[in-house]
C-alpha cells in the first residue's frame, strides 16, 4: 500500500469515538429531526417513509427539493463551512450558522428563515424515536456543536454512502435509495424480496405504530451505519433481516470482527474494524454482501431473479 493510500484512508475513514462528541451528536440528531420534519410536513407519503429521509451531498446533508405551492425549497446542512442553507426556487435564500446553540434557538432560526422566504410550515415539535423527549421549541438542554467532530462524521457518511451505493447496484429487485433517516440518525440501504411480511408489532419509542408497520410491510434485508448510542457506545455498521428467518443469526459472515448482537438482533461490525482494515472499502462491501446473503439464503429469496453483477461506470446492464 502506498503512503498516499494511507493518507487517503485516514482522511476518508477518520477516528470518531462516541465519547468525544456524544453531546454534539445528541444536539445534531435533534437538529436533523427539525429539518427532516419540515420535509415530512410538505411531501406526499412514499412507501417505507422514503419521503422523509435526508441525502448525502458533497458538503453535508440535504432534504432535496420540497414542494410548496407553485414553488419549491431545499434545506442543506453544510458540514464544511458549518452553515444551514435554506433556498427557494425563486432565488431567495437564508443561512443559519451551525455553532453551539440550543435546539430551541436552532428551531426558531430555521422557522424564521422559512418565514422570511414566504414559507409557512408547521411541524410536530416532539422528537421521534428517542426517550424522554423535550419539544424542540423548549429544549435548552442540548446545545453542543463541535465542528471538527461533525466534519469527521460527515466524512464517514460520505465514504459509507459511496460503498452502500455500489452495493446497491448488484440488485435488480426493489431496493431503497441510500438515505439518512433522521429519526434513528443512521445511513441506510434496504433490499426487498418482493414478498409481504408479517405485521410489525410496533412499539418503537415515540414512533406511531402505523409508521413502523408501513415501513416493514415487506420482507427486507437492511444495512446501515450509525455513530453509536447508549446501547452500542461506538460507531458501527449493522445488518438485519425482517422478519428474521431461522438460521440467520448463526450464519457465517465477514470480515473478521463482524458478529451477531443478540440484544439488537442484528449483525454488527464496529466502524473501527473497517477504519483500520488494509482496504476499508473492501471490508465494508464484504460485510454488506455476506450479511445480505445470510438473510436471503435463510429466507429462501429468489436470488437469481433479484441479483446482478456490481455496476460499472459507463457500462449498460446486460439484459
């Protein structure tokens, strides 16, 4: 491996212990929920809540265009210059600085920016998928912002997004976009067998059961990245199947370091195992492919009808 490759790996797969930025992580999670709920309030429902997610950009995260009457608007997190950009299709724009500020202050600033552009949006002010929530406009507790940690988080998301997107190309069945869910604060990609699933039991904290049941209406093999939480106090990649088929959790998967977590009912690969691998990209792709195969084989998916070779730039898929 050349010295240049080592430098590139450190830049694209940086160190990010949860303990170094857990307060910032909690604040940023809530900020993304505010922006995500703006998109949710204005966008027609798409299967599996795909209309709510955010997407990676070359500088951060975006809502993509949001309809508003005969106009549209877009909200972008810029984790390079650390600003939030609110732009509307008529040319107007406003900025909100990403800096240490309370969730209540950030909420007010976002809503003021929209109002100044002639956009009135009402959202549910209670966070989703979190315990012991505080309404956004009342939250003076969460107010941390470490720009270096946030930038490193975005670098990890960007590197992961590229691998997830390449993994996505090897499937001709129904497959989700690679998107960032602000409720669970994770980057995810999901493959579908095409078969209906048993009704989800619901019970996700601060999430309507109807949303969870619609999200898991069909069999899935889903994988993603999240930066860690109380249950998993380190950044990690995950992969799960719903419904979980017999034999899934005992399947052999790769690379070394990947293992089934019985508490989470998911395969887990700590991010540091990927970061320290000689080829982080290859290690992550191996995890995605092996855990998908474990799910598809255990559930007896029609793999020949659903799969294809990984995509190559500029080369049409052979029919």
